[in-house]
């Protein structure tokens, strides 16, 4: 799976809020807070996916660890 394919599978911010509401993982009173907080402040610059079959991180050889 390529990075482009992963991006297509990820919901946008509004869609993610709706999915969380529909799943009962986010209550309606928390929706304004969810919408106001920028998740970029909490995510690392680089995230390597976990391969459950091989029990290892999938390292992208085209990337390097952030300094």
C-alpha cells in the first residue's frame, strides 16, 4: 500500500468527527472541542505503520529519522 493509498483511506477532519459521533466514541457536547483542537500539535513528524504479521515497524527507506 502506498502513501497515496493510505491518504485516500483516511477520513478528513469533519468526516472523522462524524464517524466518532456515529460510533459513540465522541459525545455531541465534545464536538466543538474536537473541531477546535489542531491534531498536528500532538502528532510526531513521522509515523511508521506497524506490520502485525511480521511484528515490526514498516520502515520507509526513502525517509530518515527526524533530527
